[in-house]
């Protein structure tokens, strides 16, 4: 499995890029990266960033795939850029840098369902609401790669696909 982390946005409504907002005295991007590297090999982690951050991000970890994308495009365009630089032979987690999904049990539950389903995606559900991360099948990743990056949205695309929801207590 691999992870796609979307972190390239400008964060205009947040007062600046969310990747560099501080959480527990560290930038969110560092917190996410530390969590992901406990779950995945560095070469299984793909992170969309702004081009001007490349040196700063490589200083965090040189083995991770830091993928420069246009921060003015929608998040979906960043996801599609990540799809173009990775193989789509295995399931992949997708989430945004500002989503605090640092629960190993969450990733384990979704991965366990992926091993037994024919669905296009697996997603957590809590109190009737679907959340993140979303786990995409190889087939779904290949289909998503064909969607218009400027008009597509992952939630809308998933609305017309088979998604297995995993009820979570949090």
C-alpha cells in the first residue's frame, strides 16, 4: 500500500499554507510525515507540495516522493499529479495535510477491508458521515487518472462508485 498526502494548497482561508500550520509545536506536514513513515516505507509516500518548498521538504526526508504541483489548482489536480508519478498497482490512502487522521487503528481497519473487497474504495464512517483517509483500489486510481483535473472532485467521483464504508468509533 501507499499514501497520497495532499499538501500543496495556499491555505488562503487558513491564513497561509496548512502544511506549515503548527500542531503540537510542529508543522502539520512534519506531523503527518512522521505518522506516515511509521506505516509506510518512504518510497510508498507521495506528497504534493508547492515547488518552492522542495528543498525544505527534502530536508525532512529525501526518500519520500515530494511532487511539486500548482497550489492554485484544486486539490483534485494535486491528487491526479500524484497518480501520474506513481504506479497504480496497489491500494493507496488519500488524505489532506490538515486532516488529523493519526490513528493506526483507522489505517489498519481500512486496509483489512481492502484485502477482502471488490469495491473501488474503502472509507471510514462515523455517525453516518464518511471521512478520511479514503483508500483507493488500483482500478479506481487508473479511472481517476482520466478525470478532468480542473472539474473533478474525489467525493463526487466516489458518489457513483462502489465504496465500502468501515464504521469507526471515532
